[in-house]
C-alpha cells in the first residue's frame, strides 16, 4: 500500500525568509533616503543591506529545494520579493539622478507585467523562475549594488555597463517567459511543479 505525500505547508522556513525579505525593503529605502545618495556612510549601509536582502533570495531557494519545501506560495512570493527590492532600488536611484528614468521604467514595466501575468494564470499554471530569470536577477543585483556603493569617479562607468547588460537580459527573459506561458496555455490547463 502506498502512502500519499502530505502537501507542504506554505508556513515553512523558506517562505518565512521570503516574507522577511519583503519586510526589509522599506528599511533599505530609509537607508537610501538618509544617504540622499551623497552621504557615503549611509550609501555603504544601504549597499550592504541591499546585498544582504538579495542574498536571502538564495537562502530561501536553497532551503526550499534542500528540505523539499517548494510551494506555490513560494513560487509567487519569491519573485515578488525580488521585484519589490529591485524596483525600490531602481526608483530611488533614478529619483536621486544616478540612473536614467527610462531604464527604470523599462525594467519595471517588464517586471510588473510579468508579475501581473503570473497572477492571471496562477490557476492554470505556476511557473517558477528558470536559469535565465535567475541570471537576470543576479545581474540586476550586481548592477544596483554597483550604483549604490560610493565608488571613486573612474569606476562609476562600470555601473552603466552592468545595468545595460541587466536591461537587455531583463527584456529578453521577459519575452521568453511570455512565450513559455503562451505555449503552456495553448497545451491546456495544468500546473507545473
């Protein structure tokens, strides 16, 4: 006689880390606001907190996979936490004049568009991030971290190259995600694990 596995509770350690990451985003925003993007002490603190919050993304993913705690809630909440952090950082960088607004707008439109799309198709299919999406997130984190840190002037230009690469990958992975979502919808209602 075979026993059926019990469903994983959404209230597990991996999802708790994800939710904690969401709650740390306003703290990060306060650090950036206190720096005014000019006070190097607060900028360094904002950069360190940004990197710490970003690192928890890998922690909750590792916990979910290694302890078999993958849930639909986690698949949805994890990218929302990423987008909240990255979106807040981009808006603040543009507000303080460090990053052109058009870059922020393009990335946010892609990120919010994909999030809305995920919410509309969640009853038919739950698609977790693939390698391209994870690489996109890593590149965004690297670019934003570079912008946040008070580098000396000769190194400032590196951030623009990093952000350009992140922007290209963001757009390409967005198109790829929509294509995969369209193909899964075409093949009928199902849920992916």
